[in-house]
């Protein structure tokens, strides 16, 4: 399963799930992941938390 569809929230003032252009949505997904990793969270924990928010 790809992480993109389960990632929700606001990145750079834009709500990720509302972005229609596929390339821009993928860029925002990556930006969100990088932000969470920069905060010190483990990738497994980030993705597991995102799946739980469905």
C-alpha cells in the first residue's frame, strides 16, 4: 500500500487531501513525510499513525 492516500493534513498552508493535480499532491505527501521525519518520528510510526486516522 502506498502511504500517499492516507496522509492528511496541512502542508505549507494547503490541505493535502484537497489537491487535485497528482504531481503536486505527491510533492506535498513527500513534504509532509519529511516534516514528520525532521521532528524525529520513525517512518513506521508516521505511516502507522496515518493509517489509524482513516
